[in-house]
């Protein structure tokens, strides 16, 4: 299957690898895909921009 590819800094990828292993994912790609799906779902379900910000903060994407 060929599709879009995403480039990540080596340091970030290694960090994501450690997180994936600690969380019990079968692969780093699976962990990244699941994390992005959760973030996208939170945005899609949001009723307002303020709710989007709150959800992203809750997921740790915003300070």
C-alpha cells in the first residue's frame, strides 16, 4: 500500500518509539496512527473553537 508519508525528526520518532513500547503498542506506526486519530476525533466532535482548544489541552497538544 502506497500513500502519504510523514517525515519526523529522529529525536521525536525515538521518543514516540519509547512511548509506543511503554504503552504496549505493537509498533510505533500503530501508536502514532492511534494518537493522530484521537486528536482528529476530538477536533471533529468539538462544538466550538474554545472546546477544540480545551480538548487539545486535555490531550497534551497545547499548553
